[in-house]
C-alpha cells in the first residue's frame, strides 16, 4: 500500500533528526493523514525518541486498520528482539519485511548486515552495507562496518576485494573529513 507524500515528509523529517519540525508537521496534519498513517506517524514519533515500547501499540493499531497496511519499524523492532533472543531466522524475516515495506529505511539493512556477519555470510553482509550506504552515505559507522566485512572478504580473495577495501577506506576517510570541522586554533 503506497503511503502519502505527507506521511513520507513527516517520516523523512524524523529520520533526518528534525524531530521538532516533524512533530509540528504531524500535529498540524492530523486531519490530512488517513487513520493508519496518523497512527504510524505517532509510532514513529516514539520510535525516534527511542520509546520503542510506546511505539509498538501505535504500529499495531495502524496495521489493524487494513490488511494491506504494514509498518517497517514494527518489523524492525520485532527483528531486533528476535535477534537478541537467538531467533535468527525470525529476525532475518523481520528485517527483510521492513526493507520490503520501506526500502529507504536504513536501520534494517544495518541490522541484517550485522546478523549475516555473525553467521559469516560476508557476501550478504557486503550487500546490506552497500545498500545502507546508498541510503545514508554520511553514516560513518556503516562505512566502518563495510570496511570490516571487506577485510574478511579480502582474506579469502584478495584479488577480488582489495580494491573495494581500498576504496571503502578512502570513502570512509573522506566522509570523516567532511564531517569534522577544521580546527581553527591550529597553527601552521
């Protein structure tokens, strides 16, 4: 089920860290969103405030409005819980569901990559982190994780992965430099 542009705008504000702006838009748009989107947006408000137990009932109520409606963050949270309790197959399915519902939600790619790394599916991990970087190119922890998996892959096949590793390290360094402000007190 395709979600409205207004839902997407509110969610993008939440994901970018503009929470007060997202909350203001959400509060001013309550009548413009359908019931499921409104409930999910309130769930997202709690999700991005790290109030996960408060978010889940909103997601569940949103999904009860229609058999076709689904919430990516709900599946993501259930996946994290499943992984913590050792139910890796269930976690895998939940992360995949979250990605299918909302392909630009970066968190399930990262968690799925971590899960695949644990079971030494390094090629799958590489794909997850590559996809995650395409969504959020400035996320240094994701870039760090990519380097770690490329290190593992290059141990098995240096010829195939050494250039990718070199490029990933260069991209990490460039991203880090772009995020670090120059030291104005430095004397040359």
